[in-house]
C-alpha cells in the first residue's frame, strides 16, 4: 500500500544506510593501517581481512566502494596488494591455497603448445597396414639391429 497523499515523513531520505566512509583519505589511511598491521604481525593479507579491518560486515560492502568514483582507485590498489601477496606465495612449499585464491581473482591455468620458434605445433599420425605376423617379426628384428 502506498503512503497517504501528503506524507512528509520520507522527504529528503534517499533510503539506505549512510556510507561507512565519506572521505577517500580516511579510507586510504584505514587500508594502509591494515597492511602495516599484517606486516607487523606477520599475518597474510586477505580481502575478507581487509573488509573486517575497515569495519565492514561483508566482503561485498568493501567491493561496493569500487563503484564510487572517489574510492575506486583506493579499493583497486588494496585488492592488488592482496593479490600480490598471494602471487608471492606461489613459490612457497604449499601454493595450493594461493592458487585457489588467485583463481577466485580471475587468474587462469592455461597451457600453450607451440612448435619451434613459437609456430604452430605440427602433428602427424602414420598408419601402416601389416599383411602377416611374419612381416611384424621381420620389422622388429631390423629395428633391433639398427640400435
């Protein structure tokens, strides 16, 4: 049911909760503090950890700030720092967790097969018809002699 005509209660209210950060500098300082704390405490950086350190209750709340022009570069850089830490872990003894996290950050496993000098790889399959079992024995014997 719609509000009665003349209702003044919601005038000027655009709905929703006020933003947690309204100043890009405050967000930048909070991000920097998170990364410094992780370095000091020797704890891994994560997107979820960043969201919690910034006072958000969900990862999505943090990621939504990427849609705001004044915050987009701060959030992108913070996410890139987290991604960089995962990338460094790839050379460690147990990179499985880092691989999983990076795949969630849109990294992909990819195999590229090329021939000499980066050209296409040429493959050839040869099929020979053998008439008799004696012919097979003869060919096997001749190949053994050449070794």
